[in-house]
């Protein structure tokens, strides 16, 4: 069994925030793969289903971001899972918008949700880092993550979430590279449609130069000119 956690803040006020991209990702997986309706459990919302051969529990902590570890820890203990069975999807400032990276273990890099999970379950869980870009200065970070995605972000965001859903079976199976390939295929679709380019028509051959008029013809032309005068 795998526990896939999407990080975010509960409530309509935060639903479209950049900080809630983890919620958006697990929502897309649940919708696309026929998971059960969301229900309250483990201080969060839970949806259950299968990804390939793997039984999966999706979790959206409802504790607010800074206390996410309480929900994740409770779910882990009840389901008798280890940190290696947990995958956390979260926003990542240090990746350009639309970029996605899979990581196992490591630090929390100042992310409050990850910091809380570290405190409750340790650091050895998996992460799916979903790039939202950096505002350019640390003083603008809070406003950046707690503001909604712009309309201009709509296309790449939809492609990213679809890619996450496309690769979800590979992710649950532990195949990080195949998961990332699925995301990349959505973000950078092949430009070649598979059809051969239409061959250019050959340029028409230059017309053969006209043969010079013979001497009798020239005389006849001169005679005609004089008659017309």
C-alpha cells in the first residue's frame, strides 16, 4: 500500500493558491483513476483506490499547511506504513513553473508543510516537487505562494496535473523515471505528428529560348511595317 499526500490549505479561500498545487494533483488522480469519494479521516480528507497493482490511499490534510505532519503521522500509524511508503506532493519554489521532480528523503528546504512532516514521521518519505517558480525575493515568497495562479498559468498547470495523473501508476510502483517521462510528455508534446511532409513540387523547367527569325521573315516584317504607314 502507498499513501500519497497532497499538501495545501483547506477552504475555498485557498483553493486556487499556488501553495495548494498538491491538493490539485491528488484531486486529479482521484478523478481520473476512479477513486472513492473523499471522506473525513486522519485529520484530513481521504480517497481510496488502486493505481495498477498497488492499493493507494490519497490524503489531503485539513490541519493547514504548518501542521500537515499531524495528519500524515496519524494516517501512517493507522495504516501501518513506513516513510518509504509515503509520497508527498507539494509546491516547489526552486523549480520553474511546470517543472516536476521526484525525490526520496532529504531536507525540507524551509517548506512549512514538509517541516511539519519531518517532525512527525522523519525525513525518509518520497516527494513529488511541483514547480511554481520563485518571486525573486524572499520577502515576496509568502504573498507568492498564498496568491492564486494567474490565468496565464492555466495551460501549463492543466498539462502538469494531467501528466501527474498519467504517471500515477508508475509513481505508485516506485518507477520515478517513468513517472517523470509521463509528465514530460504532457509538458512537451512531440511536435512531429507522424505524417510525412508534403514534397515540394519541382520548379517548372525554364522555357526554351525562342529561335531567331529567319532572314525572309525579317524582310516580311519590315515590308508589313511600311505598308501600315
